[in-house]
C-alpha cells in the first residue's frame, strides 16, 4: 500500500475527482479527511470509505483552519494535501463583472491557497506532499471563460512558488491538469451542447467534445485519482514543481493543422 501510515486531506472530496481520490487513497492505506460544502455527499463517501467528513467552504479561512485542526485532532499528523475544490466562471472579459471574476478566483485559486496555507505547518513537519488539481484551462484558453482560465493559470504559478519555497523543507508541490473528465461539472457543460442542438444526448456531447482529443474520450475521475496518488506517494519522491497533463493528448495537438486530420 503506497500511502500506508499517511494522513491526507482532500478538498472537494464529496464528488468528482476529489471523491475518486479519497476512495483511492483509502484503498492505498491512508487515513483520509474529506472537506466540502455538501454534508450529504461527504456523508455518503464517508460511509463507504471510513473517511472523516468535514463540512467546510474551502475558500473560507475560518472553515479551513478548523478543518485542519480537526484532521490533526483526529489523526495526529498531516502528510498529504489534495486541493480539488473548484468551480466554473463562464464569461468573456466584456461579459464578466468584477464579482464574476472575483468568484472565479475565489473558487479556483483561493481555495487551494487557503487550504495550503493552513495545512503547510503540519505538512512541513511530515515532509509531505501537496497536489493541486488544475485543468487544461491552466495552459490554454477555452471560449468565454476568462475567470476560470486566469485562475487555473495562476494555480500553476502558486504550485511553482510553493515548490521553490518549501522544497528545501522536504515538501513536494505538484499539479495535475485534467482535460475533460466525466464529472458533474463536465456533465453540465455537455448538457449545454445538447440544449444548443449540437448533440442529441449527453453521451453524444462527450463524443463531440473529445473528437479532436487523440485518445477520443474523456477521462474518468478514477484515472485522475491515480495521478494524484502518484504525486502524493514516494513513487514521485523527486518530482517537485511539475505539471502532469492528464488530457488524453489534447495539449500535444497542433491546433492549426486540425483541418488536415479531417481530410477525407
């Protein structure tokens, strides 16, 4: 078991990538705390896995400080942080208000910053690991999504800053950047394609959305959880400040040549 004896806290742990990561970490021997805003979702995951559920807003200093104290009270240490909380921000610059941009930054950047800051003293003591869940939007721009794109780009900068500052203390900080993953958030985007008449069903929308992805499919949350496990475990003991692209090859595509791939 790759995380035997380790303690992890996972924000956004009640659904999607966070939930899958919690389940995988428990299976690999970790004691896990899951934080999120939905008591019902956290409770369901906790009942299945034995994880410690903590209802908290990951962008709220007081909530997160209390969550970290609860982890330390329950387990006595903290080795791994996975910042998986995040949200949308669908608007271009002209359409986005100041409040829209602030909300995107809060949900996609400050959630990771607040959790990392609260957890770092314990993680430094454990010489542990921090994993930030970003997005392909941290490296390329989707349409009409200025806030989300800017915040996810900044998340990579946060990880690199932490890698430099706390690497000398034995803490590794890395990023996983998924492309399309079958989650509730992605389902909403697929349903927008259906509503716009671009696809007859959600499944067809996923096919359309990944038609130019070299692997021609979205990821599962479990596939991203496997990467989080790698970055949290000693398997990646010399990996620090890195970004793992988990996008099915999307970032390897030369966009101006896409038309040539459709010949015939």
